[in-house]
C-alpha cells in the first residue's frame, strides 16, 4: 500500500504573523501542520503493518525542509517538495492545480491522505476538491483507516450515534481526524537515517504549469483587510485545591449570571 | 564549532521535545523519591538515545561527540539525574570500546546500545578520590581467572548496572605504581558471586541517579572479562575521562540553560513596583550574565569536543577546561536563578532549587574542579 501524505509547512503555532499584503509570513520557522501529522502517523502505521511506503508531498518555501526532514525521521521513505517563487500568494484553486499535477507525476500510489484543515489557511476543502479534480472516491473525517482484503480502503467516521463504516476502491483520497492517534516522536536512529533519504524538489516548469496561472496575481480571491480579535480582559487564575477551586469557579460564573 | 549542522539541530529538537513532554513532568517526583527512574531508561532506549555513542557495526548510531553532548544537555535541561543516564552509559562503556576485543564488543555493546543492559564505571574508592591511582581494590590471578577484593565508592548507577568497569590493582610493586601500570580493567557482571552493592548514598542533588558502594569479596571474574592488557587500567581510565568529562560539561550546560530559561520566564511575568522584575536593571543584568555565561560554556564544550575527536595531543586539557568552566557556570547560574525567583525560588514550587542542588555535583565528580585546574596547569607547563 503506497500512501502520499499531503504535508503543509505552517508557521509554528502561536508565532503566526501577516505581511503587509495580509499574507502569512513564511519566512518564520515552519513546522508540520498538526492535522497533517495525524494522517502521517496513521500512514506510517499502515505501511509498517501491511507493507508499502509513505511519501510526503509539500508545496512550500525553503523553510518547509525542516518539517519534511522531521517526517523522514519519523519514517517516510522519501519526500516531494514543490517550490517556486511564483507560488507566493497562491489561492486554493492554484494550490489544487499544483497538487494534482504533482500527484499525477508521483503515480502510482494507492491512497492520498489529507488533514482536516491547516492552522494557517483553514480552508478545509483541499482534500475534497482534490478528489473531485482527480475523479477519485473521497472518504472524509476518518477516525480509523484500514485496507480491505480486496485491495480497497475502509474507514470509520464518527457520527452522533456511533460511527459509520465506509469503503471505497483505491486509489482514493482520505481525510482524517486527530482520532487517528498522536504522531510519534522521531527516534534518533530515524533522524540519522533521514540524511540518506531523498527529497525531490520540483518547480512549476517540472510539473508543466505556467507561472502566470498561480501566485497572488492569479488568485481568484483577494484579502482586502485583516483585523485582530479584540483584546480579552485579563484571565482569572484559580489555584486553590479542587474543593475550594470548584466553589470559586461556581461563584465566578454565578456572579456573572452564567449559571 | 559555533553552530550545529542540520542533523545535530534535528537531534536536539527531537530530544528537547521528548524531554519536555516526558521527562520534565517526572523531574520533581524523581528528585523527591530518590529512586532510579527505570521508566526513563526505557524511554531513552526506545528513542535510540542510548544507542547514540556506540558504533554502527554493534547496533549503535555512531553519533559524533557534539551530537552526544547536545543530547545530554537537552535532557539535563529538564532533569540532571536523567541527563546522567546516557552519560553514564557511555562512561561505563568507553574502556570496552577503546580496548575491548571483537568478542567482548559483540558480547556487550549491542545490548548497551539498545539499553537492554546498563553500565557503570568504578575507579573511585573511599580512600582514593582525587588521588585515584592510590586505589586498593585488588585483582589476583587464580588459575585462568581473577579474584577481586576491595570496595569502590561513589559509583554512579553502580547498583543498577548490569556490567561495571572495575579498575583493580594487579601489580602493587613500587615500579608499577610509578609507571601507572599497576591497574587493570575488568568488566564485572551483576550476579557475580562475591560482588554486591551494599548501600547507596543519600545525596544533596542528582537524587534520581543512584550512587552506590560496591563490594568485592573474593569475587571470581573470568579472564574473558578483562578489558585491555594487564597493566592498562590507569591508561584506560584516563582515556575514558577525555570523553566523559565533556559529558559532565554538557550536563552542567543543560542545568544552567534550564535554570536560565525559568529565570527569564519568571522575570518577564513577575511584577513588582509596577513592572516585570526583569525590567529592573539589577535583575536584567543578572539574566544577561546567566545567558552569556551559559552560551560561553556551551561554545567551549563544542570546541573541546572538536579537538578531542581529532585526537588532539592536548585532549585531556580540553576535557578538563570544558568541564571546569561548565561546572562553575552551572553553579553560578543556578544560584542566580534562585535569587531571581526570590522566596519562590527557594521552595520546591519551582525547579530552580533542585537545579542548584544538582549543579553542585558537576564541580565534584569526574575529577573535582581543583583536579581539572591541576591537569590544565600541568599541560600548559609541559609545553615549555
């Protein structure tokens, strides 16, 4: 089972900032998008149990190499990075074109794994859009993923009464949640073996895409303004022992008529 | 050496993340109980941290010295007792790596690298501390093997180790003592009849790292457990220190960095006279000195590692210099960290008081600071 995991390099959560054009500043330190790491972990577990290899696909600047290397240290076989100055400011449509072209180039694979959304973009539609673009089955919000005996894929999806079991033939696109399990820490052996692994870097030209179809100028949407949320009032810390703390919290809430 | 390469940075980040998530929350508990943290050994083994210094052909990772130091520093930053686990695993194995036969390496190194067994290093005795050459534990020929008698003291992890590098006198003649050819190194296995660990010390700091007394009463050790030639013991112990003293330097730098981080955070949050205490110049200056000294100690450590790894003829001096400076830095910085935190720093509510207690050992073991100065001075004068 060969799995491509879409891995986005996002600014370290809590350090995000926008540049003057309201675009996320990607010159800061980047880390793997948290929601992508759950899928990465699941992909590694699946290939460890059933064979095959995991390859990450990243569209991003030079700083993306650090999270890519971390994924290699965790156990991915290799990585593909699409990087091109023209990509700066690309909207979701352009990103989709790039990912679809890269995935075509990376064939054959059985599954593409996508996180629910990203901590910087928060679009949350990329996995679904990619499935439509590639004309593949789409299994969303997976809390469990397993191969079927007939070479397909089966997932669990939580609902209000329990979970559904869905099945599709491969190739397919699977979007998963944090219920898949926490990502592993890379072992030192993994880190040292990662140096021998290959990161294939592609440009737009390598993918047969014209630079004018991507980037800020080609974006179909434009951010006009951005505002910070209003400052919150200072927090009240309750540090007492549990019984006393409960009384304090109740008093705090009831004095504000919240309970 | 001023900056780490990509791989060393990746190792540092991975160990930092692991140490903060899994070791830091255990630190206060380990200190209070004074019990050896077997769960942390398992954690370090699982993540191949114990494998780092061992050669690839025996299941290790063949890590360079700076990588090893960075790993010890990162663990010590949250818990100096736990930082000592990989340091002692290497310390106890260095004589084996240096002088062991192929058979001996095959017998023990893969298990050491996987953390299946622990090692220790036993040179010090009650009456032979700084003057280690005056050790009195003996090994006498007995048919094909050896009979060991005597006691070792202050042996880190001596009670939990599965194999202990024991340095015993095999030739007490005046000539052998003068030539430092009087000792031989034996790897004594746990369970050997006549070998026991009667007690552990109650200590001020590094309370999670057990410090044991070892007793040998007609302990019978096979010649297959002798590492190096008869009479090579002292040379092997000194060779060991060239690599192990920087490890203690790394532990010290880690303690200093951990204390600095906590002091900076506290000084940025604690308000007195209407502003964060760090904005008061007297506190700000303390923080600046703490950070500067810690970084200087780290840079000297990495520079020393480069020289030692290249078999510099002054390797011993470099090892002593980095351990000396890092140990004194850890003591000064942790003392200041407690000062910055004031009354809170003196309580167990914050970890800086533990760090101050832990720091003290780095000025004492693997050669006191006075012995380091002696070695440095001798080496300087020898080149006249």
